[in-house]
């Protein structure tokens, strides 16, 4: 697998036209193409062509037991790939009307037309409709569903820019369509819905940009076992390692937990870079990357999250130290990812006084 990887810009109408045309041509030929979405960059292939989908697994070195998300050109096409059970049809309609196109993925019983390689043999398929204008142009012109997991090598940091995709997949794919930085910066929220009285039960199987608060009007929301990977593995903590930089990362729960070793170089991933949070002044850090400088706003932190991790990873320090975040809103997804990336896997930190010192709006809305 050795290709010349082209990066095509989309910031002028003729360039956009060219990039979309080239992407559609390659996808029609059964090739994979890296495309921008509003969450992170995806590596797309025709979802109904098993041979094309196999190239995604090959380029990403992704194990075939890890299923892919299927993107639709339009929400009206949901029933081409999934069977929506009658008991949840109403809530599915409400959710897709409210959040599609957008960063919400639904797990639903799959139709036979979806190849088993897409769903890793599972009876369900993960479906969403992206709101990214460039992605929409490509999938609309193609007129078929696209399978598109994040455009990184398996287990590595998700890409939120064309440069990050290139760092991950250079030489492995023909084309990256560049549409600038991802809008949300975190992978879609994945949910499963069960009928329930008086309300349907919505289980968040992967936390993401849409928070429990966003979903609450539609059902009883709970945070579930995180992914099929967790359920599939016998050895806890093994496949729970994901989104990981090459540099070891340690997620702290309290400043006192940091014990630097003589001669080692450390860099800090800080939420807002404030001394008063207790982490910035702990050490003479090689570098401090701030997710949301000064303000600690979680949506801003989310946009910069994978970018900051990548920058810290490139420093070549001995360890990346991560400050904890308040597990509210998008903080739930970022803490989930930090825990998976970390060598120490600290337990959730609800009610920790260190976090209560950080001043963020809103209360914890987990049920
Ligand atoms: P990615 O596309 O890289 O963001 O990863 C897609 C993730 O969606 C997988 O790792 C699974 O956690 C989840 N997923 C996809 N399809 C299914 C499915 N049929 N059932 C449960 N989880 C799924
Ligand atoms: Mg991924």
C-alpha cells in the first residue's frame, strides 16, 4: 500500500468543485478518501461495497471486530440501511429531526444490504448524517451511504485537520479533502434507544458533542457501557486503551498525585492554564498546552482537544500530564478519552474538591 497522498483545498469555489469531483470519482471506483466532517476527519468508502470498506480497515490497521459508522446523504434514507423498530419509531423521528444533520449516531437493527464487514458481524448498524458542507456535497453527488470512521491509524489520536490526517495516513490513501479545522473536534455521540414507560431509554454508548442535557427532552438518558470494544474484551483496560498518543499520558485527579522523576521531561495538558487550578505551578513544564485559555469553556476545549494532544505528543517529552476536567457536557467525552489514553486509568472524579475549585457553569446532569 503505497500511494501519493494528495491534499485538495476547498476554500475557493473552483477548488471545492475540483476536490468534490475527485473525491466522488475515487469513491465510485471503490477507493477510500479522507473527508472533513463536523466531528473529526473521516476515512470514507462506499458503505455498500465490502471490498471498498475493507480498504478502510487496511489503511487504518483497524481490527475487523471494530464496526464502522454509516453516513447517509439524507435522513430520509435511514430506512435504506436500518430497520427502525415500531416501538421506537417516534423517538427516532424526533431525534433525527432535531439533530440530523449533526453529531448524533444511532444504533439500529441493520438491513441485509449493509455488508457484515461494516458492522463487524453485529445485527445493528451505526448511522448518522453529517452537517459538514463539503462532506454533504460529496455524499450527495455520490448518492449512496458512506462508511467513515475517524481518519487515523487504529488506537491513535483522531484527526481534526487535514494536516493531522496526513500525519496519520500519508502514503496509505490517494486523497485528503481539506476543509479546515473540524467544527466540534470530538467524535459523534453514539446512542442506543430502548422502548420504555413513560419515556424511551436513551443509552449513550460513546459520549460526544451532544450531551446528556441535549438528549434529555427525548427520553431517560443514561451513560452506558462505552463501546462494543469494551464489551468484547475479556481483559479490562486492554482495549480500553484508545485515542492514545505515543508519549505516555498520565491523567491526574489531584495536583498532589504528580511525582516527577529526576531527569524526566514533562508537558502539561491544561484546561485553562490558570495557576489557581493547582497544576500549572506544580513543575517547570517543558510546555503547557491550554485547551481553552483563560476561560475553560468546554466546547472550545473540545475543538482543540485532539490538536493539543497531537502537539504535546510531537514534543518528545517523557510523559504528558493531563489535568482533569469537570465531567459535565462535553467534559464527559474528553475525560472518557483522557482515561482511555492514560497509563493510569483513574476512576471517575465526581465531587472531587479540586474540581469544585474550578468554576464552570451548570451542574452535573448525569442521572
Ligand atoms: P469511529 O468511526 O472510528 O468513530 O468508530 C466507530 C465506533 O462506533 C466503533 O468503535 C464502535 O464503538 C461504534 N459502533 C459502530 N457500529 C456499532 C454497532 N453496530 N454497535 C455498537 N457500536 C458500534
Ligand atoms: Mg475512531
